[in-house]
C-alpha cells in the first residue's frame, strides 16, 4: 500500500492530477457544507415557527412533536425544491442565455 502511494507521488504527472482532484474535492466539500448549514438553519427556523405563531400571533397551532416535525420537513422540502429550481433556472439561462446587456 505504501509502495503504491510512494510511486504515485514519485511521478510528476500524477502529482498534478492529485492536486486537481484535491482542489475539486475541496470546492465540492465546501459547497456541500454550505448547503447542509443552510438546511440546518432552515430546520431550526421552521421548528421555532409554531411557537412564534401560537404565542406571538395567537394562531391556533398545536404545539406537538408531530406539528413541529411537519413544519421542519415541509420547510426542508420547500428549500430543496427551491434549490433544484434555482439550479435548473441557472442551467437553462447559461445554456440558452445570450450576452448580458449593459
């Protein structure tokens, strides 16, 4: 195993590929981390919503685990629908969009 790793680093061409793969990995990992952090933030806000709606705005929303989980799951699902729609819009705009007007 160590011989393979040493051979991999000994050849100059493979070192460039390793660096390219490492940079791509870091970029993708950072983007995934940002998505996960946004999802956690949305889940926390959605979990707080029933309490705010009931105690601040006086709405008749039951405060149960089921209702809180429903708000959290709904918010996360809506976020991912938005995320996919935004990505699709960017892809279509990139593919078929012309030059930007100034």
